[in-house]
């Protein structure tokens, strides 16, 4: 069953790769996620396809990012992650503050404000899922937040590269912007590699550094849950919350840093990683849940739009003020 959905994502990725060669300014990753979403809009995947699509959009994407680590060094990762911290922390504060103020003004309940805010500020669906498991959010609030965040991910994938070209952003500046302003890892990868390989590599480093912010946020909400439980808390599965693929990404970079990956293998590994990412993004697009987005209603979408615009603008502004572009 898993194979059928995966083969569909593979077929979309092949078409996207061919289109990417015809229109390199758009790029295969963007074509993959958009074609997949169009197909999902026409017909949602049935039960036979979902396991393969989920494998492509989750596990394959994570291992593709691990493969990208074979092309990088630990010093590059440390430098890129450290350099992006002012932008990450600044946008985090701005987005969470706006989520609280604007969310209350819109009359949204606390959990959905938190989920949309954290999903926008940190890591999209992964952050929403991790925090929801700790605060025990209602399933409807989780679905609304996922729908809202995913909608603006798709918008970002389509328009960010075009805006970057209009603003004449360098590869590094665009990588920093995409890594700090786009939510889900899949969308960051799609937009950044559409702009260029250097932008893609920078964006992956920034995004994975940003993803680690899930850990202190979840620890905080976990501590609050334990405090409120007064000695009888429900157990929290911390192993399911930690993004382990980041650890393997660092292992791959360490192997490269110590010269254990032959130079002749780096080019093919990079090409394999990029094609695997295209397959994964086809799965992400194919798994688009249009009904979930429609069910979100107007107020969560308004909050999502405001937070999305805020993180996009503040990321660029802080980067410029810190002379990181």
C-alpha cells in the first residue's frame, strides 16, 4: 500500500524536474508542491495512497535533509545557525506577542492562538503537533491551526522567490529570509532551492536551527502542565517531540568535516538529496487537505495572515538592521 502513494509522488517529481529545467526560475521543488496540491484539490488521496504519501512527505523529506548534511561542514552550520539567531529570536517574540494580542482581539480561544502563533514562529506543522501533545489541545483547534499555517506555506513557496528576485536579494540573504520567515521545513526547502542551491543550503541550516526552538517551548509548556497537574501529571513522550533528524544531519556534516565522505561522492549525494526533496514535496502537495483549510473559518485565517506578514517583514527588517543580508 505504501508503494502506490510513493510512486505517485515519484511520478509528480519527475514531471516537476522536467518543468524545473524548462523554467529554472521557478524550480522543481515549487512545481512539485504546486502540482501535488492541484491534484489534491481535484481529488483527495484515498486510503490506499495515504501511507506512501505520508512516507514521502515526512520520512523521505527528513532523510533528504540528512543527505544535504554530507555537503556541509560543522563550521558552516555553527556559523549559519549562530548568525541567524538575532533574526530567529526577534521574529519569535514579535509573532508570539501578536498572536496573543490580535488573537484575543479576534475572540479566538487560547489554544488556537498558541498553536497558530507557535506554528508560524517556529516550525509549522511539527511545532503545532509537538505543542498540541503537551497542552492537550482540542483536535478541532489542531486541525484549524494546521490548515491555516499550511495555506500560508503554499503562498510563501509561490511568491517568496519572485519577491527575492525583485528585491535582488543575494543567495545568503534569501536563505536567511526563507529559513526564518517560512513555516514548514518542506516549504522552506521548496522556496529556497527554487532561488538557488546556495540559498537552499543556507535556508536548511537556518531552518534546522530554528526547529530546535521547539524543545525549550515544549519544555516550558510541559513544566506548566506538570505544575497544574499538582503531582498527578499525564506522561509526556519526549522522544516523539525531539526532532531526531537534526541529529543525523549533524552526524552527516561531521563525517564530511572529518573528510570521511569522498569528494567524488558529494556531487551525486547532493543531486540525490535534491531529487528526493522534490519527491517529498510532491507528497506534501498531494497530501493537502482542502477541507481542513476551508473549515478553519475567517478569524483563524485573519490571524494567520497577520502573523505571516509580520514574520516575513520583521525577518527582512531585523536581517538588514543586523547587516546579515
